[in-house]
């Protein structure tokens, strides 16, 4: 059973790169039911992985490694995924409306 059609798979690979694991994308799509949510989850994991390690490491006179631009690039990708309409027709606004409909129920009784 194919959960992601070829148009959706192409869109995901365009957002995430050609090395993205198709089986992993299928599993995520089965759970999340939106290609935009899949892309945002993968990019969020990549961002978290970068933030888990130091962004800049310097060994005096030997090497300097700076990953700050990589982090900015992933954040730009996340913004782009929010703006570009995905091929599954979801525009992301329904998700925001559902979040606004959530309410908290508080008991009127106070226990002593």
C-alpha cells in the first residue's frame, strides 16, 4: 500500500533533499497524514540535532568549524515549507484553527 503518491514524494524530496529515506517518509506520513507535517518534522529534527552540539568549534591554529549558517539555512527551509502549498491540498490553516479551539476544563469545586 502506497501512502504517499509520486507528486507528494517529489515535493518532499524537493524540500528535504534526494537522500531522504522514502520508507521513513512513508511511516511519518501514515502517522501525521500531511506531507507538510512530515517535512516540518524532519526539518525540526535536523534543527534540533544541530542545536544539540556546539555551533562553533575552534582549535587554535588548526581548524575552525562553524555550523551557524547551516542552522540559519534549516530555519529558512522551515519558513519556506510553511509558505509553499503542499501537493496534498492542506494549507496549514486548519491545523491552526484546531489549536485555537482547544479549551481547558476547570473544576468548580474546591477541595480542602
